[in-house]
């Protein structure tokens, strides 16, 4: 019995088409299942852990299951997976050496997500005098921040792990410190009573902790005092602006003039700024 070569070609071609069809079915059905499972996993994780962690977990599961579907399709097409996985391993090592920065960013991103120094929606400042803004997203490679003037700044996660991060909105209440220069001829007790009354009458100042005024230092031309009040974090910017104006009005009403060489100043997060700079500072909410 002789075998017709043309019949063999037709048989192999038919078998090849069947394998292609089966591989396509595996990909289509598999990716549909992957999407359903990853979305369900995200919904389940969101009930027990932080949304950002749930998002990362569901993405990792999505990529892992997608890789399994791809390998199953390749196997159906007749690829030798051992050879394929060996080549993939060599490629992974080569890419690992070539993308050490990316790997560092991914690892740093995982540390940020699980350590939680900040979360999406928090208002942060990068560095002692760096950019401040609202955290939009924490991704695998970078974190995106929206500044007060509506600019998007992208920070590599590795850089954020090494930088000093100040979270301005983590706690529900926040203290505002006003450092004021007072003339040596001014009656300090009356001056203190005036400021405390202003704070007590202000609707945004909390009763507890109570407003305080302490003598900070003796200057060449003035006595420096620090007036501190507490407010809800969301009201910090509004209080800062209105309290400065009320103190200025009280100065004018009582004939109080600050020494020229040491006018009223404001300490915001440890930084000394003028009243004009303080009222122009961006809001952390």
C-alpha cells in the first residue's frame, strides 16, 4: 500500500487548522474567564483590604492567569514548552539586568502600598521643601501626584522610598502655629487675652485642644510669641487665611503695631513664611 504525499499534506493542513481553531478557542474562552475571575477577586479583596492593595492583587492574578492561557494555547499549537520556558528564562535574566531600575520601582511600589505612608486622596509634600499635592494613584512603577495648580507630577516609586514624605492629611485634626513679633512695650497679658478671645470666637477653631500662646524667644527688636490653635484638617487653609485677617483687624482696632524688623510671621509645617506667603499657600484639601 502506497501513501499519497498529497493526502498527507491535506491531512497535516487539516490537523493544523484544527489546532489553530482550538488554540483560538482556548485564548478567547480563557481570557473571558480571566477577566471574570480577576474582577470577582478584586471585589472580594476590596471588602477586606485597602482598595490599592486589592487593585494590585487582582492585577497580579490577571497577569498570571493570562500567562497560563497563553502557554496553553502555545502547547495546543505544538510548541515545546520546555524549550520555550528555557528561552523565556534566559530572556527574563537578560531583561532583569537591563531593567534593574524598573524592578526597584516595582519593589518600592509594593513597600509603599503595604506600609501605607500615604494613600490615594492624601495630600503630601515630597522632601522638606519639595512639591506638594494630592496623591492620585500608586502604580507598579510610579506614583502620580496632582499639585494645587492642577499639574500632574510623576514620581518613580524608588525615589519616594528614599525621600522624606510629609502626609498633611493623615490625621483628622491639625495645628496652626502663628509666630508673632510683639513690642517690648506691649502688655503681654492683654495681648494674650486678645488672641485667645479671637480663637474662642472663631467657628473653625476647636475647643480641645485649647488655643495656647507661649513666649518663644527674645529678639533684637521684639518679643517672639507662638500662638497655636487646632482645627479639622479639612479647614486648615480656610482657618489660616481668616485668622490672619482677624488678628490684623484686632491689631488695628487696639493700635498694636508689630516691630518693623520682626513683623507677624507664620510657621507652616516648620517653615517660616510671611503672612502674604501664608495666605497664598496651596490648600492641602
